[in-house]
């Protein structure tokens, strides 16, 4: 903050337009990833180096190769949960290393040193977690479609249909089956869906609400089973396991599918160990709250 206050007026005027353009490009970049609102933004703090890097790159960031690398860097920061603390040093390091990487240099530390633990998926239960938000956004980016109308989650559909994160095996059913919230509230059991679709799901078990979706009603057209199965798969959900109401098999299968999704985004294999030494979801949330406080003070 003091460095900004000490910035000479001449330097401010020199870089004002370039800095503003960088922020505009950052907004466009985030929209490409299907980040449309603050509530779904993994790290506000990561916008700072992102905008600075894009300001430095200019229009070159729109090249497919450059954009793909930028996306990889971004997802490594999100799923490595690197922007929850010590953000000033991380931002400065990334601003020096990422543009050099894009010009053929070595991978930045945010990419080369990051690691994602497979068991972390089980502990993502709260929206405050950056990685939790990351999975939600990544599913939309990679082609998830609504189960009721088959629409992708572009910005118009996102706001018109009130898209949000919802349970796949509903809370009511899970509680009736004596499944613990620590298990069913995991991101593994959640996916982006419209408000109306979630209303149709209600508290019924999957086999029942899938039958309801297939049958349709006065407000919702019927949908063929094959098409509905394809829509389920777009969320990395195995239709057969859902129709069998097999919660345990579903959780195991979808964890593997989500892990593959994250590995592809980060461009590296996840750690499949026992999770010892792994930070808790609460610790990650505390980091996120601290980072938000830094941004708003």
C-alpha cells in the first residue's frame, strides 16, 4: 500500500492506461473460464498478478498457446491454493516468471512446484474454499449442461437460470440414509445446476428425480433417457450409478473423474497418498477470509 502511495504522478500517468487494459483483459479471461460473479471467483488476490501479466502481454494473450498456458498457471494457483496467504511475494514472483515462461523460459514456481492431493476433494465442503469454487467453475468451462433443458452455462443462461452449486444426492435423502454431512456435503456430491432443476430434484433419491425429469410435466418437456444420460455425463456423473442410488460407488467414481479433470487443468498428476499433512478445509477457508480482508481494507 505504501509503495502505491509513494508512486510519482508521472509514473501513474505513464502506466494508467496499460494497467486499466490489463484489468479489462483479466475480466475477459475470467469470463472465458465461466467466472461470472464474485461469489464464484476462487481468489480475488490472483486477479492482481493476472491483470499485471495481461497488461504486460498486450493482445498476445489471445493466442491459443499463450492462453492455454495462462489457464494452466491460473488453475495451478487455484487448486494449489497458493493465493490464500503471502500473496504479495507470490504475485511479484508470478509477474516475473509467467511472462518469461510464455516466451519460452522455464515453468514458473506456481506451475512447477504445485501439487494437488486426491483426498482434498473429500474435504472441499464450503464455498469459501478456492478449490471448491474452482471445481464448480471448471465443470461449467468444460461443457457441463443443465439436466432439465440441456443448455450450457454461458453468461446469459447463467444469470437467466440462476445457476448455482447443488447436491446430486440431495441432503434430505442423505440424512435419511444416515450419511454424515462431512461426506455428502463434499464437492464430489455437488454440481452446477439451475434453480428450477434443483426444485425438480427436491429431496428425492436420484432414481426418482431422474424418472421425473424423463417424464416431464406441464412446465418441463419430457426428455429421452439417452439424452439425459449424456447430460449427466457432462457433469462427470455415471448415469448407471445414479439410477441405482448407489451413493458409495458414485462418490468413489466421481472423485476419480473430478481428479482427472483437475489434473488436466493443471497439466500434472495429483498426489495419491494417504493425505497426511494435508491442510484442512477450515484452514483453507481461513486463508481465503484473510485474503479477502486484505483486498477490502
